[in-house]
């Protein structure tokens, strides 16, 4: 077969489940968490409110090897991954890192969750 210099699409190539932008953002989040003061991460057995910049928020529950995210009428289930940095959870749709009261959250179809923290109890 002669190469005409054109790029061809190969649908048999597996693409990563977390998009390129989300993977890059996750890398930035990990770097940010690495440079922040280390705090002990505790499991969040009850739904906990997380507030983010721009008035965005969601609820999360981290229990054992699973985390659940509740937002916009849907529930995401993430599985814990080994991490030297806080508690890390992933699914094909999202990534979550909990380090003390700081929460890094990347959602494939919405990358605008920034500067997230667990809301302090009054």
C-alpha cells in the first residue's frame, strides 16, 4: 500500500477513557497537591458537601475502596487507586483526590470544578 501522506483514522486504536484535557488537569492537580502542606486524609463515610470556586458544589462519600459523587441529579461511582498523595479515586468518567480538606475533582464532560474544599461544619 502506498503512503499518500494523508493521516488515516484507525478505529481499532484504544483511546484513554479520561480525555487528554482531563489527564492534563489531573497532572496539574497532583502537582498542586504535592506542593501544598500535607494533611491527614480521613475517610468521609457520610455524604459531605464540597464547595468549589464559582459557586459550584457537589456531595461526596468516600468509604473504603469506593467513593460516590452526587451532582446534578446523577451519581458517579469511583474506585480507589494507590496513591502517595491523599486518597485517589477514579472511574472512566471522573477522577477525585482528597487531601485533608482540599478536594481535586475532574469530570470528563465538565472541567470547571476548581479550588474545591470540604465545607466546614458550623
